[in-house]
C-alpha cells in the first residue's frame, strides 16, 4: 500500500486526513462557511479519514445537547464510526501526555491538543474549522484546503 509505514509488523497509514469534530459538525450546518467542503471530505471524498473517540462525544454534544437534534447527532456519530472504522484513535496515556505538552506550548484546550497529538503521532494531516486556535497556528488546514 502506498503511503504506509510498518511499525511492529503492522502498517500505519500516513495518507489519512484527521477530521476534527468541527468538520463533521459543519456537514450538518447550512450556515457554516465550510459546510460544502466538509460534506465533500466526509461523504464524497476518496481520501481516507481518521477520527478520535473524542470526536464522537463532541459531535453528540453539539448536535444532541446544544442543537437538541438527537436523530442527527446519532446519524452523524454513526457516520464517523463507519467512515473511520480502521482509523479511529482511542485515548491512551501517551496521547494524554502529548496533548498536555501541546496544550501548554500552544495555549490550546486539551481537546484541540489531542487532535494535534494524534496527527503528529500518525503523521496525518489535521483538518479543522477552528481558524483561531488550530489553522492560524499552522497546526491544521481548513476543509476547503483539503478538498
């Protein structure tokens, strides 16, 4: 397979776009400036995408708790799981420690820093709608730049 590194006998993909929760949420928000590009990445794109288990909670929180749309929250969480079945990253001790270091270095939330830590760990490109904290600091690219 092209763009893979073998670690301990198992290939690790390096051609993955790590989509943060903002990209997934933008697919359900007609008012979001990245809605069209996000929909292309999530539903039409041929590129492999990755996610954190944290992404599921963030999507559920925004669509379910804040927007009060339980059906859409559940649908989008299922989409994350299905699209990222082979590239879903679970939290572990090293990820937490890396996230803390990154959060302190860049002044990020632990949530944003976790995405950066995963992107660095796996050599994936982080894609985010967070212009202020991630894109402006060169830690991520926007969905339209990734399409």
